[in-house]
């Protein structure tokens, strides 16, 4: 992985190159920013090989539902997965389309009934309509923020019928004391959303620790669940 990003054999990786590569992990900008802050210990915007390995290890922790913290570094986890054809451990987009959807048919019918009862507009529910349902679960707000972020697959600030089913599935998992994953597993991506993997929009740099300790302007949807309004960009 390191030699893929350090193509010039400089022995170090720039923030911009690392950002493009780490984005392929499928983790959110919020989680990747945290990983970068922990790996880039002196805030210089570049990683040496050892620091890059720390970042990879933290990606693997996040993908397996573990805490993104230095205390997780010694826990046994499988290697990180990246959606890239040239990766030694690729998560190919074609293979994931064969995975059966984790949401069972009978559960989907129940979730659809709740979805319809919330008066969707053009087949979509806004954050304001979904928020009371999520809060009703009495789960911690940070968990609900992650549920929203994972289920809003196309990042439009609204949930369609399939995305709402993903949200409900994750809420019920959390209520059963199962950890909510940091990135959406292939089996949970609705069949309607499975297409060749592409990163939506331009790739923002993973921010330095100074810029984003408090504000996460790239993630407005989480704001719908926050107690105070999110800081605007």
C-alpha cells in the first residue's frame, strides 16, 4: 500500500496523495480526519512509512467497528480494505453486487410501512422527518449521527425507501448492542445502490488537526442530530 502511494520512492507520503488513497477505504471524512490527526503526530502534513502504517492500522480498526484511537493499534484486525483495482486486497465492486442484502424481506416490509407513514415527498424523507424516528430509539446522538451518515448513501441529505431501511436496520442492530460500523459493509448496501464505485464530488484534503477539531463543514447531515446547530463553513 505504501509503495502505491509513494510512487517516487521518497520514503514519505504527502497529505494530498494519502487523502486520495485513504478515501478508497469507504470511511467518512470525519473518521479519516481523526485517523490523519493520530497518524500525523507532529502536524507536518506528511507521513513517513511508520506513520502511514499507523493510518492503515486505524483504517482497519474503523472498518471492523473498533475505536479509532491509539489504544486500538495492538488489537488483532484483518488488513484494511480499499476499493481499487490495483490494490493487493481489492474489494471489487462487481463481487459486492452478488452479496445478498442484509435487510430481510419481512423487515423491509415493516420499514417501508414506517417510511410511508412519514409522508415522503417524491419518494424521499428529509432529515427533519427522520430525526424523531431516530431519536425515539433513545440511542446516543453520536451513534445516530453515524447511522444517518451511513444510510444517506448518495449524500443528498434525504433518505429514499432503501436508505431508510438501512437506517432502521442499523438502529435495531445498535439496540441489540451490536456496534454500528464505521463504514457501510457491502452486504448492507441496497442492491439499487450497487454500481461501479466512484467517489462523489471532488476529493477534499484530509484536514490538518488545527482546521477541524471543532467544525466538520463537509458533513452537514450529522448536524440534524446534534443538540446545537452545526458550525457553517
